[in-house]
């Protein structure tokens, strides 16, 4: 304070304030004053010695970024900005996550109501939740694509094996980060998806000792409860973000030491020219790269906000109920591949042999590959393996969908499509005033009511998919016909309903509430007539049509 007072006496208040601000800016940037920043933004040549290099040598943040890059790697190809975008998404998730943490309590009795409070009462709360959930989905996709790009361009080869290793760890942390946040809303979707996913821990051999203890460690109790929710919350907001942040710094630091790998066509087999950047081919981080990244940051922010406002809505179903299992429990899309294989093989084999072996192969691959060339023409085997792996993951994800190898009785499948316990309902999504009272048949046309007519058409389509009725010009493969021409199914429970009759009933139950009932009658060849129904309620303020 005394120094500033002396400056005021000597220079006057205005000049002393400018000099003090200039000094603060230089300390914060570790070497650049306001004049240097202005000249960099104008594109002027730096003064000598170049102050724009000092933040990389003396600063806390910029020391993990190279002071200059080879011009070849500053274009879209070969990096596609995926490494930068992965880091941006981590920062994005941290910022939006801190906002949500303020209004959330990790306790089963209040977690679900806290989410509803965020959605309905907190200013911008619903937008922040959508941004956080959308960011998590995109972060998983971007990190996975970054690793795929690194493999395809051969950027994992000597001397970057450890950089690849840290990248694989970051991919694992990203997957677990996203999955650990899956449980926090404490709704049916989250509760049962996580319950099914961690059930494999019970199969850890020997199951009586290891499986039981791992299960207690993961869930906090024999079933998910307060202890399990608190553990996953701390894992999501403390342990994993800390580990991810540390390894992001390690990952960037290794890139600084070894340089960004050039496009495969720029290097001969066994050569690595990334560290030897001629002065004529240098692009300096300040101002060229930093302004470019600011532009990409603004564009990514715009696209995320647009996506959350008009194209994406974070799902939230009814509160978690350990006594009611939804018909189709699915894992997040990025783990659907593992769920697909759990349908075909014992869970102890998948959880403790198949998945660890697959992960180990990725981790050690750069250390055992003998090929030196990064050129595409010299890596036909490696690129073929990459294409086969992509095909394998696509097939595995399809296997993890409800359409593959998991189907209940045909009437329950119809109910799941039209009036599910959780998720979107085509019938309840009909506007409240369009739900006319009465009894309706599948495919019936309602004059002056296109919304209800469309729902009845979906009703008809669902019945055709799960019955032995004539669909188009062909019979369903699992349906048969006896000598009298009666259509039937060998296995009513798992195949299709023979000539069912179905109706939709809409009736009032109280003021501003309507009851919607689906009834299906059919004949089981073994036991005789079968009649089932499902009931749902539609309130005037339910807002289903907005889902």
C-alpha cells in the first residue's frame, strides 16, 4: 500500500493506477503486461525478449501447453481438435456440476425431490441439468473418438506409449464418471440400471468371500441405500474429478515433452520429427492458438446450449422403488456393449475375464507392437483391426438393446410400448383435451382429433408386431395355422398372441384427471383365454406432451 501511495505522489492517481494494473496483469500472466496482450491480439510482432513465451516457462496453467506447434498439427486434420474438446468438456462438466451440487443432497429421502426442485424452482436449474447430462454424453463420445483417432493415425507409437497409457486411464475415468452420476437422480431408470450393472460384483470368485465383500463395498449394503448413494456421490464429485484432473495434466505434460505427432504422411518409418520444428513452420500458442481455442470454446458453448434448449432433455422417471423392477432395464448407451454380452455369457466370465482382458490389451498394445511406420499404407493390419473393433462394438451395443434376446409376454411388450411404467408414453403424450372419453379400437380414426388418431395407429402397429394377425402380406414367422385356419403360436409367453382383441378406454376419475386403460384378450393354446390390462392416469398438468 505504501508503494502505491508513493507512486500516486510521484505519478498521479491515474498513471499510478494504470501502472499498478499493469503490474498485476504481468504477475497473473507470468510475464505479459497489458501492452503485450494488446499487441498479441492485434497480431503485432512481440518485443524482445519475447514475453509470450514466459507464461509457458513460469506460469502454472500454460506450462502444460507447448509455446509453439508445428503448423501441420494446428489444422483440423489430424487431431480434429478432439484432445482440446475432451478437456473442454471436463471443464464444462465441472462448472455445471458445481451449480447442481449447491441444490443437491446425496440422501435417498431427498435426492429425488432435490432434482425436482432444481428442475422446477431453481432459476436456470432445468437448463443446467440438461447441459450437465448432455455434456456427460458428449464427453464420453469425444474421449472415445480421441483414442480412436490416436490409434488410426499411429500416434501411440514410440516414444508416446506412456501418453497413450494416460489417455486410456482418462477414458476409463470418463466412463466411470458418467456412470457414477447416473445413480444420483435416484429415479427408477438410474437405480435399476446401476443395480444391474454392479450385480456382476457378486460373481467375483470366490463368491462367498470376494463377491460378498465387493458387493458391500460398491453398494454400501446388500442393496442400494443411503450408504451406496453417498459413496457414488463422493466418487462422482471428489475422487474421480481429482484423478481425472491430475492425469489430464500428466497427459498434456507428456505431449509438451514429445511434441504433437505429425500427420503420418510427413514422417518416414521409425522417424519422429515432432520435436524438431523449423522456425518457418512454427505456429505460436500466443496469439494464434489461444484465440483459435477461444473461438472453438464459444462455438462449443453455443452448440451445447442450443442442444439443451431445443433438442435434448435429461430423463427423469419416477422415484426409485427397490420393489418394482421396470420391464426393460438398459445400461447407458456407452455400456450397452457389456450388457449385450452379459445376456450370452456368465457374468463372472464377462466381468472378471472378458472385460479385464480387453482393457489390458488396449493398455499394453503400444508396448508390444513392433511396427515402426505410422503411414497408413504400412498399417493395413492395424487399420483392419480398428475397423473390426468398431463393427464388434456396434454389434455388441445392438445386443445390449431390449430388442435382442430379452422379451416378456407379447401383451406386456405392447403395454411397454404404449403405456410403460417409466419413460415416454405415446398415449399419455396426447394433449389432455384430446383424450376423449370412450372405448377405442387399434387403428380407429377419430374425426377432428388427429392426436388421438395417431396414438391409435401406434396402438395398431404395436398389436401387429406382437400378434399373429396378418401384417402386410406375410405371416409372422413364429405363428402357425391349424387345419381349420385358426392362427396360433406355439409359445404364447415368448412369441406372439393369436388373434387378440384389444381396446383403449378413457374415462374420468376426478376433476382434471383421466384414467387410461389398455385391455388385451387372447387365447393361450395350452391354458385357454387370457385377459390382461394396464392402467395409467393423466392429469391436466402432467405435461407428458412436452417430453
